[in-house]
C-alpha cells in the first residue's frame, strides 16, 4: 500500500521573524546531512564500456563516464561529438513532402506568385520567418511575412492572418514553428485558393490537409533526427532548394546564426544535428555577425567575438521575446530583417527598451509573489498557486520558472484577461504537469502543454476549487524525495586528476544547454584549508585540498549559507563537493577554479 508521507502544515512559516523555510528544511528525511541543497544522484554507466571508451579515445575514466552518460560510447560517436561537422547532417530530402515543397516554391517564385511566411511570435518562429523571408527575397520572390499576436490571436495559424493573406492576394503560405494542428484553418485556406506548406516541429494527432507537411515528428516522416526546432525545419527547406539547384553550401549555411539562436532558445535537445548547427552558428555570430546582432551586442555591451550560449539564452533570446510578450513581435522582425546599421541600431534600441520594461514587470510580480508565498496565501503544502488580476500575462511563465527554481514545487502563476483567469504552470522533477491538470479539469475551462510546462484558463469562481484540487493531486503524485531538486553527477573525480589535458578535453563538451548538460563531478573526501571568504555578502570563496595534494580555489555563487556553516567549524572540516572545474585567467595568469554546485560538510 502506498503510504502518504505526513507533511508539515505550515512549511512556509515566517512567523517569529524566522527566514522562510521550505518543506526541505523541516522534513527529517533530508536532515541526515546538513547543508546539501540538492539530492545527489551519481550516474552509473557500464564500467566496461567506460574503460573501453577511455582507451579508444585516450581520455581519463571520468571523461569517458561523462561521455557514456550522454549516450556516446564509441570512437565514431566521440569523434562526431568533439568534431561537429556540416558534412554529417542528413539530406533534407528525407522529409516526406520535401520534393513536393521545393517544386511548389520554385513554381511560385518563377511565376511571381505572392508568398506569405507565417510564423509564431517566439524566438523560434521569428528567426525562422526571417530566414525564409531573406532567402526567398534573395531569389526575387514576392514575399510578405505575418507573425500572429500572442494576446489577440493566440498561438498558431489564425483567421485574422488568413484574412490578411487573402487581402494581399497571397496564393502560397509557408508556416514556421506552427500550423501542424491547424486542421480547420488549412481547410479555410484551401477554400480561398491558398496552398499551405507547413514547417513545424510540434506533434499532432490529426494532420491538416496541407499542400505539404515538413515536420520530423509526424508519422510517416523518414527524417532521422526528430529534435530540430521550427527554424531548423525552415533551414532544411532552403537547404533542399539550394541542393536541388546544385548551389553551394554557403547559400543555406549563411543562416545558421539564426538556427543556433532558435535551437538554444526553444529548448530542443542540443545533440547531434542541433549540436552541429549550434557550433557553426556560434562561429558565425562571433566572426561575421549580421547587422542586427552587431547592433544588439553593442547595446548589451558584449563583444561579438565573445558571444556564448549564455549571451544567447540570457541576452539575445529574452530581447527578441520581449517584443512579443509586451507589444508585437513585429519589432523583433524589423530588427532581424534590418539591412543596414542605422535600421539595425534603431530596432535593437526598441527591443532594448521593451526588454528593460519587461524586466521591471517581472521583478515586480516576482517580489509580490514571494511575499504571498511567505504570507501563506500561496497555497497548501505541495504546490504554489498564485493569482493577481493586475499581473501581465506576457511574463507569467518567466515568474513561474523563477519561483520553481527557488522553491522546487509545482507552480501556477495567474493573471486576468477579458474576465477570465489565465496562467502559466511549471513542473518539478519528473511530475507530468499535463496529467496533473487533467485531474483538475473539472475546475478548468481550458488547458494545454507538455510534461514540464503548460498554460491554463479558468473562470474566477473556479479559482479556490482549482487551487485545492491542484495541491491534492500534486501531493499524491509527487514523491517526497522529488521535492528536493536533483543534481546528476557524472563521476567521482579526485582533485589531483584535474590536469591541463583533462581541462582541454572537458571544454570541448560545450556548448551546453538542454540535452547537453555541463559535466558535473563529485570529489572524494577533501578538507577545507585556510579561512573561507564572503564576497559581496553573497558569494563564498575557499580553498580545498585532498590529502597532501595541491589546494584548489572553490567559488560558490549565491550561497552565503555555506560561508556561515564553514565558519562555524573549528580546524579544517571534512568536505565533499559537487563542482564544475573551470580555467580562469587573471592578470594574464591562467589558473584552475572549481565552481561549486553543492557541498556536504562533516
Ligand atoms: Mn518552436
């Protein structure tokens, strides 16, 4: 029988002036080792496979283990991982309807038909729309583009968009990052004499009767890599057009900067083909950035040569998204399509302003949400469910993700529009949030999404019932141990094993992101040497050393709790650390630093 754990009632209590405590702080299950913030899970790849791989490619066991943990077990797979090359990407003609699409577009271009590119409002949709627009315009096609409005039209092919296409006398629509579920809308297009080619990467049960469908996730598509983003599917389309004409690779590869940004922003797995595009795309952003990226990097005070995944994920992508979240994604399109420095600068500045405003809005909501959590009005015990009629719908997903990061509980953040309550949902661990919402469907008007993230709509009077039911379901489905976030550890790594050669190989695991985690190691037993330092009241720096080996500098960002704990110990306490080794340069001197993710102190 399943025994439901007894949960402390007021786990968010901040009465008596104590700090906000989470469930984790109070539950005895997690008390066995003080200080560990995460649940540590050491991955266990097959030892013989690890040994063979380490010999085959001449790397140490921890590196081989990290490779095995990423599904790379042979010499060839390792070569493809470490040397991503455009030579290895599959032929675009493996897509079911590719030949048909290429022929239809050629006919449209030759006979001067008006083509409309129809994209979604996020990074993937806008970059894909820009890619197709620029490419087809470059061949003298008569191209318009259309981005749907997040608030007025919602996601996907809309009646409004089709009406505009008809008004413009469009006879061919190419969708990007949407369309695969637009059964009715595609039928409507057919009725108006408009052919539709769908470039999408979402799944669908019933396929629309489109002229052609390019989507690696639909049944019958033989394309071997399912994880392309929408912009990536658009790239395959232009690759096919170029190859059909016998053109050279640069004609399509010049757009890989856009595909790299879309892949990084759209949470697609950064393995295999996407890894190749990301590599190439980053290279192009660094060495030959187009006007728009040069202008944006200037405003962000980043040198284009130094653009990284972090620049994309936390700099470029939020700026592109800010337009669609606050006003209209058209600003992002104008910026992406800018052909000279003056235009690029002007539109980049508009995005910059919107992003600043977007940040203020979500900081405001986050601050209020945290007060609500602390003041018990969040929810019950197993979830955070917050509503405020003033909250801006465009940023609720961002706020939900931030609260999830902090409290590690399933989170729903809601605002109001047209008399209805609308919100964003984020899940924790392996809890399938779509299943949870299904269980709550009596209290919902509408919902949709994936395992990790979803959206919902309800009537105001359903709120209290929903809140209660959501918490009940989360409590039932969320195992106690999953309420603490997990760190996946690749291997144990003795500090003395971190050599320059080790670092050179490790650095080639990048770029990191969804589907390609940064390798994380756990040390054997080591000891604190010297006194820890607190930097800016938030970060901690200390030296750690194993046995009589060399001392390593360890840095822990945003963990003043570690400083407190280390300072309380007399002498040099025994430690075990979870870390990422990094090479740093200071005053022209190179040194090694361990970036701490978690620690256990005994
Ligand atoms: Mn997408």
